[in-house]
């Protein structure tokens, strides 16, 4: 889960918007709803991915917020020396000619692979953002609006980038669902336009 300070989420109770914003704010709004109506089953979705966000609502509001904070590390403070870089060793299988080329590069195979991965991430980032934004919008619609008339057509219009068709197929949806779906679709369209 992302940090509560930088994770943008939206909570729905059925087709009614509860709150949208930072996870901590949304969690508190949902907690207030559940304190008044314990039988409700609200859903919190991460705006960037459309994935559900699990929050433990037991106890007080302060206890709920405390559980959202990342766990403190039990590690002792490090002394002088090389900082931990977060490098993870994994097996990579390549042909002999690939290993020969990698080993002949400045910095060796590991440094060259890291440079190649970073370059690929930079060059593909616009397309990745467009794909992820589209998936987030589509996932939200499937979870919250999948039972509404026009869902399948709206999903197809989303992936085509057809704003008029998307708006036409979502027109009859409940206001909160319609507005949030259109906001996510606009983000996806902007990312698709940036990716070219």
C-alpha cells in the first residue's frame, strides 16, 4: 500500500461517493460512515490503479490512522560505510553472446543492465502511464458500474479514446459514479494523447 500522504483514493458506498483524496482523509470519512451504519460495505479504490485498498476499521479513528502508517523498521541505525542501495539479486538467463557483450561494457554486466532498464523505463513511461490510467478507469467501472446499463459500451469507448461515446453511455449512471468515471477517463485520454 502507498503512503497515506501521497496515495489518492476514492471511496464509494454502492453508487454514492463517500470521499476522494488522500488515503488518510478517505479512511476517516469511511470510518465515520461505518460508525453510524456498521452494516454498510463501502469500497475504497486507489485512483492510480483502480485496485481496492484494504483498511482495518476496528477501533478508534486514531487507531485506524495508526495502522495506515508504514511499520517502523526494527533495524538498528547504520554506522559509517556504504549505504544500503536496495539491490536485489536475481537470476538472469542470457545467451553467451549477450553475456560477452554485457561484460565488455563499462561497469560490467550489472551496471549495464541497470542502465538499459532505466533507459527503457524513461522511453516507455508515457505509454505505460497511458495503459495504467486506462486500466485504472476500466477497473473502477467494472467494480462500481459493471451492473449499470451502458457499461460494456462505455468500456469500449474508453479504450478507443472516444469521449463523446463514453459520455453518451455513462449519461444515465448515478451522478457520483458518472463524474468519477469521466474524471478517470479524462486522465486516461490525456495520458494516451501524451503517449502519441
